[in-house]
C-alpha cells in the first residue's frame, strides 16, 4: 500500500514529490509504517493464546469475536484495497488526461495510446491480484469467527483443513512475489532496466575474461623470450 501511495505521488504530484522524496523522509515513513502496524496488531498481540496447538485469539462471546475479526479484515484487507484502488484510479485519470498535442504525428498519438492501455492493464492486474490473493484468508477468518461449529468441523477434517489453511496463507503472501513479475512483463521501462543491468554485468564479465586472457598471453610470451635468451 505504501508503494502504491508513493507511485501516486510520483505521477500525480510529480513536482512536489521531488522535494518530499528524500532519504530522511523515507526513513521516517518506514518508522511510521512499522509503528502503525504494531498499534493495529496490539489486540492480537495481547489476546493471542495457544489453543489446540494453534495460536489463536479466543473470546468468550460470539459478538466480541465477530467485532474483532471484522476489525482485522477491515484494517488488513478492505482499507488497503480501497487505498490502492483510489490511488490507481487517480493515476489512470492523470495518465489519460494527458493528450498529445495537435502538432504531433498520428504515429506519436498511437504510441501514446498504446502506453496508456498498457498502464491501464497493469493497474487492473495489480488491483485484481491483491484482491484475489488476500480474499480467501479473510473469508476463511470470517467463517471461523461466525460459525460456532467450525471447531468440530476442523477436528473431523483436520488434514484437509491444515492443507487448505497453509495454501491460503501462502496465496496471500505470494501477492508480494507476483507483483515484480507483473511489472517485468508489462512495464517496458522496468524490463529495459533489468536487461541493461544484466547486459552490463555480462559486458563486465567479458571484459574481465578478455583482460585475463591477454595477461596470460603476455606472460607466456615473456617466458618464451626468457627461455630463448637463456
């Protein structure tokens, strides 16, 4: 979510972001993010207990349990999703608001529209991936919070439920793994930077090998001359 807000500031408020995006402010933002995350998770930190070999938050009454899990779902899923959606809608509005000048050629106009469509597609994929990857774990959480019989169901189907629970957790965190590949395959600038980085490393390796071969050749020639003179 923080990266999405940063992208929004870079694109929508480009001039102002140049003055505000400093190393000091980046460190402060990271500190605020971690502090805010700790505050949001304080209820879980205080009330979590080991039950049936599982760490879980237990409540004596169903309404309190439902309120707590609604709070967790809202703070970790719906609010971030709304922020991401609003930021990307602002980015798309800014991108599509820019129009090519009348003096530019039709080819330049087509290239501009092509880039806009690629950005729109990337935004759509990023938002959908976040929504889909984090939806199952929140549905699963709300089911466990609202169904009083879920514990008996879990005990009778513990093998399947453990596999399902592990898969849902992996799916939710895989969203952070998928995003770089989305940028790599859709964003031309990102792909070009990766290619340039790999090519520069390849050229550096080739130069190192060439220099090493030349040094070996010079050393061999020197030894041959010394052998002839002796």
